[in-house]
């Protein structure tokens, strides 16, 4: 059977004992799990004793499927060894572990999964590793936020299938790896605002980022960040124009930190997959509904649109 291996790490500004105690406590997982974001109706069951050998965390939901995880070995504060057993969408078992170490006054945690795919899914091994790695990155970011601040600023709502109007976006084209996307977009929007100001073009329109391509092997995105304009608008030097065709879209809304927007994007694909909605090979985009300079992070609203058949 085709084997896969994934491991991702993050540093957290908290004692390693606190990080261990948070992760080993299954009752905290609904706060920072990267998989429950889009399936609010999923049923989660946690053992009465949530943080000992033999403790279990089980879930069942329309979108997230069904499965359970069990603590097999615990070595506080160095390691956690679990077994995860999937029931739906297909049956499988995998070994999941966390490795922790002190880094100065903080801690480094590494999340690891080793497993095997059913033989008929051998062709998905590379994609599986990429998808799990992206999920782990999202989960670790939320874990860090939860431990350091006591909350996770991320809520995802499935609005549903809608009809979208055509949009012309003028902005700056760029590419970067996922970890650098926030500063890259901030730099792009700053350049666009300066160019619009020099050209006398209003920025009192929708702020939009269009995602053109994602290289799964390198983890690199290509995107254009800018503003919606009227067709035929003057194109300032150094900027590009992108036309978004109208049509059916899957619409999700994210409320909270831009750093957690990946939860909504992952949720959109997750929802489409389980609802058997066919996503078209067209650029998806996100529209920022309020000004990040004047809006509290917890209240930032971002609408995400995926063109569908």
C-alpha cells in the first residue's frame, strides 16, 4: 500500500509544558482543529478523561466524514503518540504524533502523520501529503494563536451557490509561497493604492485578490491584488488588468484574521468535494468587505468565491 509521511512545525511563545497540556487535552481540539471549520453541525465526542492514555476524540459529520483518534503513549512534555482511525470517506489507520522541545522561553512543536492509502488511491500520495501539510500548517497557526492569546479569530460560513456578476480588477501581480502571502499582499496593495492615487483613480471600490495558480509541489501562489474598476478604466503603469467572468460561484464568508483565511479556502474545496460540486479551472477570488486599517481583526469580513459548473 502507498505510504505517506507529513510533518510540520511551529514555534509558540509559551512554556513547552503548557503547549503539551493543551494538545494532549482532546477537549481543546474543537477550538484549533483545521478540519471542523466548515462543518459546524459535525458531532464531536471526547472521552470524560480527555488527556490520558486511552482517551479518545471522535467525530462524524456530513463534510468531515467519520473517524476517531486515541492517545497511545504520552511522555510529558516531550511527545504524544496517537492512532487516528478513519471510517468515512474511506477506512484507514494512521500514526499521528507530536514532538515538543523547549526553544528559549518558548516551545517548538512538530506535528507528524505516517500512514498508508488504499492501493487504488496510489496516484494521490503526493497530493495527500500536500493537503495534509497545508491542514497541519493551518492547525498549528490556530494552536499558536489559541495558546498565546486564548482565542482563535476565525469563523467560516458557507453562504452557498450564487450567481456572480463579471468584475474587472486592476492591481499588482505577484507570486510567493504560502508562508509569505500576507506581507506580499500588503506590499501589493500599498503599490496599487500609490499608483491609483498618482493616476487619480478612486479606491472607494471593492478590494479584491484573484488567485490564478497554485503549484502544489513548490507551494507557490500566483495572484493579483487590487481594486474593482469600470471596464475600460485607465491602466496605471506597472499594474495589470484581470477580467473575472460572471456565472455560478460557491460563496463562503470568513470573519476574523486574514492569517486564518486558509480555513475558508480549504473549507470551500472540502465542501465542494463532499457536495459533489464541480469547481471550474478559473481563478477564485476573495473580496475584503471592510478596511483592515480601521477594523478590529476579529471583525474583518472576507468573501471567497470559487467559480463552479
